[in-house]
């Protein structure tokens, strides 16, 4: 069954697989299970839904969160229930759960992989992709799913822009001569955890020892001014979900957000978001706020590319989260999510890889590499080399 974590879709089975699921099955993958998620992928902070009772727990510390959205997939892979998993990432939800559970998570360039069949949150930013304990495992999946798909128009350029074989990036020494820069705008805030700062400083030193030049630091000029040019709101969830239900779910028990609300079959924590969506009349292609948002996205893409070109940068780096995984039920202490802005806004690729552990060497933290459009191959080489040099991953101890 495919539920988006909601009792409103309890028992519903799609008539056909999502493209990405079909691709991995065709390649020989054995699909073991579907995992829990934050209901409708609404929160990056905790993994709780109405379809299953209780919170998904972090295998590295059972009193800690998994981050939200795709946290169930990350927990399952981290605990060794499967070799790898597929998650979705609108703002954080591959990279955050991966960082919280010592995994590699790939958010690709927008348009390199298909979202057809994936329940949407915001189609202008939604991406699906692999999460695994090893870079090589994640890339084995990525090679299979990075293709065009007639059911997702955004993938039209994929076959001409993808690398012939992403596994060819898995070579030691990729960091030698790489020009990296620390993007402090992504993470440097007063609540940055001292232990995460130390891990990041150690990661920078490791990158330099591996032969990379690391510039400290760079800024995307006029970023705040660009964001202030956003005129009006844009709540796409209702439009995107109802288009999905019409196209992929003729046999589903619901047809609209209003149906979900009338059913009363959802977790109380998502009711406000559902009511806000139900009240929205935004049409992504024509509503002024949505059109304005796309202009801002284009401006940020241009500014990021201009910055990287001006300094001949290969990638930018920052901690995936500025704070350790919070305790389950804690929504007050700083969360530290650093993934919402740069990759989702630009559509450029970002990959997180383990960079060590905080709190008596127990709680995982992630290092994120962010690059230009279609630089996925290059980023894979960097995270693989860093993984091999540092070997931070270890299994959780139950």
C-alpha cells in the first residue's frame, strides 16, 4: 500500500509502480518493504504518521529523532534491514535523515531522475533518490535511476546530460586538486553546536590532507535581497497532490485535500497544514506568488553559478545539520537543518556523507557537498574519496 503516511489512504495500492521503483526492480533489486515517513512529508524534524503508531527511532540512539519525511527509510537502512533505500527530498528529506543516521544521501540535479508516481509535496522542488551506508551502494542505485522518463517532463534533458556511468567516479584521489569552499551562509548561526563545529573543522582538515584546496569562506552576493523579491505566497500542495491523485490514483479512497480533512484520518500534527492547503487556490503556472518564486529561483541559480565560476570552484561544503539529532518529542531546542535553501532553490545537486559523531561519539553528523547543475559525477567522486580517507561509518549498537 502507498499511503503518504496517512490513514486517509489506508489500503490503497497504486495500479502501477512509480518509475523509480520499476527501474530498480527491473535492475534486479529485491524490494523488502515500504517504510514509515512523516505524514505527507510535512516535517523535517520527526518521523510520525497516522498509518503507524508512534515515532520512528534513530538506531544510533533510540531516544533520538530520525529527522523527518524519509526518516523511516533512513532508520531501516541504518539498522541493516536492507542494503539501501529510496527517499524523497523537497527541502531536506534525503539528506537530513541520512546525516542523522550515518548514511550517504544523494539529492541529484533536478531533472536527472524521475518523480513519476511519487506522492508530491512541492513539485518544483521534489526529488527522489538513494540512501545507503556506503557511497558505492548509493551510486549503484543512482546509475539505474538517472534517466529521462516520458511521465515526468522535467527529466527531458537527463539522457544527454547524465554521465555514462556514475560508478566510474568511485576512484581514490578525486579530491586531489579539487577547489572547494566553505559556504557559511548555509550553516553559521548562533545556535551552531560546538561539537558539530569541531567535526566540520576536522572534515575541512581531512579534505585538505586529501589534496583539496578549501577556501574559507565564500558568500552568495545579495542572497537576502533576492529572497525579498518574492511577491506573495505559493502553496502548491493542494494542486500538486490533486493532480497526482487524478493521474495515478483512480482507485484511491480520496480525490482531494478536502476529502482528507472530511475523513478525519490523519495525525493531529498535520491538520493545520492540511487546512492551509485546502484554503489555497494557488495554480503553480499562473498564481503571481508562484511565478514570483520561480523568478527568485532563477536569480539564485544565476548567483550561485556566478560565484562558483568566479572562484573556479568545484563544490561548496557545510555541515548537513548544525545540531545533533534532537530527543524524540523535543521541538524546542535548535534543530540545525541546513538543507532547505541552496539545493532545493537552485535544483543543483547535493550529497551528504558521514563526518563523525557527537555526544560521546554516539550521534551521527553529516558533511554536505553542493555543486553546479549536472555536476553529480564530480560530487560523487569527492564524497567517495572523503569516505575512503576518513572511514567514519560504523554500525549502530543496539
